[in-house]
C-alpha cells in the first residue's frame, strides 16, 4: 500500500516537470506579443503626436497677470463701484457702473461743446515728427496727470484678433492739442486701470470715430468706461454725409491719405515699424480738427433749419447720440450648444450654394461631422487662445467633412486646397495647417473616423487630454477657468443610464424640444434695428422694416438712409427718449436669447404676465418692448416656471384666487346677469368637467351605458340650472370660455364640426356678446421692437406694437390696444346666455394691506362683472382684481412697483447675461401723450362718453 502511494507521487512529479517547459514557453510568447504591440502603438502614436506648439511659442498676452475676459463659458463681470450687499445682488445684473453720469449727460448735453475745440485750426493741427511712446508705469501716471488738465482729447485703438480668441487691445492712441501719445497696452496691460478715472470724468470730452467697438473693447480689457463722448461718425449721420469712414474724413478735411490695409497688420509686434506708427498717429491726431469742422457744419445747419424758439441743437444731438453709445456693455457671445451657430452657418452655406460641394454630399453624415469639427475647433481655440479662423477655417471644415481623409498627408492637402481659395478672395494669408492642427492631429483622426460622436464626449476628451492632469497644453489665465469650472456650454446633454430608461426618456425629451423649436420659435429676426428720426434729426427709436414702410406708404416720413434703413418723420412727435428716462429705446438689440446668448432660435417672453398687464391703464402699458424679451426654449421654461410659482405667491399675498373653478349659467337662476346667489357651489360646475361631459355626450352619448350617460347629463344640466338640454346646449357648453380663434383651433384639432350651432338662429359667432357689446376682435399683432405706433385718422390703421416714447399730438390710432398681449387672456363667449364666474377657493379672509380697507376678494368673491378682456379659464379675473386693488390703494406707483417685482423675479430666475443696453429693473415707463393720443386718459374718457 505504501509502495503504491510512493509510485503515484513520483509519477505526478515527473508530469509536473514535463509541463514546466511548455508553461514557460507560452508565457514568453505572450510577453513578447504584448511588448511588440505596445512598441508598435508607441511608435505609431509618436509618429503622429507632437508636443503642443505653445510649449515653444510664447504669446505676448500670456504675460498678462490680470485677465478680465477669459475664454470660459462664464459671463463677463463688469466693474462694480460699490460692494454688493448680498451674493444675490452681486449676481443679479451686470449694470453699467456709470449709467447715472451718462444719463445726465444725455439729458443735459454740454452746451459749450463747440468752444472745446477752440484752437483746432488746421494749421495748428499739422502733425510733426514728435510723439510720446508710453511703456512704463511712471510714464502712464504722468499721462493721467496731463489728461486730467485737458477739456478734450482724441482716442483710437488698435486691436489684434487673429491670435486671440476674444481679441485684445494692442495699442491706444491719445492726442491732445499739443501732443500725441502711443500707449503700449501690452507692456502696461495690468496698469491700464490708471486711465479709468480720466475716461469716466464727465467734465472731459473724449473724441472717437465709430466708437461702438472701442467702447466695448476698453471695457473688456481694462474695465475702462467712457463717459462724455463725441463720436464723429454720429455727427456724419446727422449731416447725412455720403461716406462716414475715417479715411474719407481725413482726406476731405485734412488732405491726408491713409493705407487702411495697415489695420490688418500684427499690432503685437515690437517695435512697430515707422509706417505703422505713422498710421496710428494719424488716426487720433486729426480727430480733434475733424470734430471741430463737423461741429461748425452742425452749427450752420442749426442756424438754417431751426425756427425761432426751437430749443433743439444739432451739435447737442450729436453729443447725445454719442453718449448713448457709452451705455453699451460688453458681453461674451456664449452659445447654449458649443459651435452650433458656426455649424448651422456652414451647413446652410453648403445647402444654398452648390458651388461649395455637391448637394448629394451634404447629407446627415456630412452635417454631423461638421458639427463635431466645429465643437472641436471652438474648444481648441479657447484652450490655445486663438481665433476660430486661425485654428481651422470654414472652408477647411467643409473639405474635411466632404472628403473624410484617412492619412496625415490627405488631411493637410485637403486643408491647403480649401484655404488657398480663401486667401485668393480675402488677400489674408493663412497658416495652413495651423500649429493647433499639427500638434493635435490625433484629435482630428478620432473625429473623422467616428470614434467620438457625442458632442459632450468631444469636450470631455479635450479637457482631459489637453488640460487635465498631465495634459499636453500649458495652463494660462485664459484657459484655466475651463478646467476649474464644470459648465462647458454643451447645453442639453443626454445623460447615459445603464438600464437605458433614462437615456430613452432624455432622447424623447430632446426630440420633443426640437419639434417645439421648429413650430413656435421666431421664423425671422425680430429686431431689424432700423432707425426712426424726428423731423429735427433726433433719433427716436429703432424699429423693423415693416414699420418703416408703413410710414413711407402714408407719406408720414421720408427715407434718409439706406444702410441701415432710416426714416425721418414729417410731423412732430410728443416727447423724446432722454426726456422720459427711456435710454433703452435708443439702443440696438441683438436677435439672441437674453439669458444664454442662443442665436439659433428664440421666442418672445413677457416678463410681466399678460393676466396682469392687460388690465393696466392704457398709458402704463404703452411701453411694451422693455418687458418683452427674447428667450431660447430652455431659458423660456426656466423663466415661465419661476413666473408661475410667483403667481401663487401673489395670489396668497393678496388673497385673490389664481384660477376660476366654477362657472354657472344664470339665465335659469336669476334675472340679473350681474349677481350670483350666495350658494354658488350648488349651481356651478367645473369648466373642465363641463367640457369633458359635453364632448363625451356629443360623441358617444347614444352608445354609452345609461348610468354613465345620466351622470354626465346631470353635470351639464347643473350648468343650465337643471333644465332639459339639447345637442345645441351641449355644443354651447363645450365652448364656454373659448374665443373664436380657440374654437377654430378646437375644430381643426379634434375634427369636430358644430353642426347644431350652425343651424341655430343664435350662432356662437353672434354680433353681440353676453354683455350686449360687440365682440372684441383679437389680432395676433407681432412684437415690433421699440417703437410706439403713430397712427393717422385712417381706416387701415397699422397693428398696435410694442413701443416707446413716440406719440403724435395730431395723430390718433383708431385700433384696439394691446392686441398681442391679450391673446392668452381675452376670451369672448357669445350666444350662450349670461355667464358669471365664481371661485370655490377659500375666500373667507382677504389680507388687508391698508387700514380699514375692504379687500377685493371680499367685495367680489361671488361677483365678477362680464369683461371682454377676462378669461373664464385663465388668470383674467385674478389679474384684474390684483390690478384694481393696486390702483385703488397705491395708485399708479403701486403698479410700477408691482412691475419691478416681476422684473426681479425674472432676473433672479435666469440671471440674464445679454439684456439690451438700458434695460433696468426700475424702469418707470413714464411718458407724456399728445392731445389726441389713443393712450391719453382724457381722450379715452371722451371716446367712452361718445360711445355711451
């Protein structure tokens, strides 16, 4: 037994020894295979990958220690002169820090502006060879001291944008009547704030030409805000000059020719060439003399055109328009979906211009690849602080998406061929392929081969590979925020889930969102930024082209400019924007979401809900566009949710129910249509129940079980006071609270025809409503920017729109007011008898907001007079009672304060970053009205008396 066991053990040991060489051989084979694979991958990767070019190249802006506008997706923060009391106040709004000073200048311009240019004769402004190059902090302080003693000086800037994502100011030129200064803003970037006090001093006039961009650039780079500006381009507008460029003015008034191609030079280089220095000096040196000449012409025009006693001055109007430019605020162009705007533009270009590529190539695969390349380009431009054009041109994106090259040589050749066409047209040389592409070619291979398809994955990959731990690209003040902040601007991301349910739900939500955008978003630009001038040349407001044509067709105005389209009124309006503190209405507006900057789609949003505003006095709701803004679908949802939540707070605060819960037909219960029995619950029914019951009985009455049919009949009979009902009664019940527009929409959507009502002698579209008045016709008037309508006594009055201060003393508007806003609140119910409304909410106690005052919910808890502007199923009665209470207890000031509360709700919910210049939570909306204005209270009272 022992021998057997020993023999078995020896046999097992021999087998183990024989197996060992095989195991070792297999292990060595696998080790060699893995090593070969890794070495192959290493050499394959190293063959393509290169270190980031920024490791060897130093960009001038990288030595800036204080960068106000980085390349992240966060909003730009403007200068705050006073510390905020709370974090909410800090984040509430980026307001202009010098708005008060600029507004005062616009109301009371410098009367002696012409005297500022004394001594600016041409012979005294001849440019010599001396200038001051400012590149040290001590020199900058001396310049600040010198400028503080001046009454006027000229300013110009030179920008660099090709090798920077947002661009930066590379040089500032300042000229006084005795010296020219060239400020090296690259060397002094972190000290430029020393000039802030001089530029913000309202006692010193700053002369620019075409200051629109310069004002924004100074804010972006140095928090410098211009106060007291004279823009020679605005003076050219008033004088109707054939050309408004600085080159034209230099040649006309000074006999100096300039080479504007130098504007495209690289202003980062140091030292600057003599030709560039001469060009920079000329732009600022002669501005004072040009301003002097233009002021003389304005003065002459004033003497020729102004009637005795006319207080208008053309010079002051030029000054006022110039200072309106100062109210602009710099804001980053941030998209809700990164690169989406550029991708849409490229795809649209390909679809509409067959010369680019064949239409058959522009399929879904092509469009999706364009989007991926645009996302990558946008993020790489931010990471490396380069312009989009420098990273990858639009033509290169089209070529790559169309050909989908698979090798490095094919990628480079495709880009070279595409960019050669661009250079031949623009005459601007491009570095193709760019260092960004050469350094990160692996990224392009991944995108072209479809290894990364989701836009969110592209962003995460770039951040992880290039900025994360051990990333290939150096960190800087421009890209650090991309790493430290999680908001990558991807917009609506689909969050994956292992069980697939959440992902599918997100996909469905996204599809629904896209359909909503296609159906309800504005199909054309809302703001055309056309101009309306008064007969004396003062800018009154911006408007759309349709409005301009309306005035021109009726000979109420004449065309004065083609680009942008501008008209001058041939009658005298009442009031001016600056007279009524309405700077908002003379500001250009962008067709973007004011919340996030989305430009691909937007909807109109009413900050003050229509259920309240529709009941405001006419003169308080004549200002519409200030509280009607553009929002994308996502921001609209956020703002709407906050508004609905605040409506409930208002309802609780005032003790006024938000919804109407009961309706009752009083024809069978009482003779008077203006009162309800105390026990309204006994006769009233829910509007929703009423409609459901009526629809079920009309469609399936004969087929449904008798017990169910009897239950539904009792519901409808309760509305009619218990009497027997007919099919005609059912159809009338179905239309309770519907306007004619809603009825037509209901017929189309449900496919139901009101055949019984059509046979009736008292159709639903009867000429008189339940109150004995003609029904109000509701028109869907579009929101036409910032102008208030000026109507003539004609029968074809233009639809009412959202305006500002324009109001004609001799022209009246015979049209209904507030057509646009009333759509959601005006419900005309005709031919169904006298209807009253009650609430089943707890109305036992309204809150008394003043001593001994009876609250409106107590006065009218069972009584609501019929009003054509009151919705039976919406918030009409609630809004009407709230407004009535405010007017009764606090007057119009109470309504204005109520409006401010709603603006606060909007701002706190959305934190809008792109509100138009001049928009203000405390906007008053006050205005004067002409003698025959439709908004003048006395006019309305007279009209009502005549109608009565």
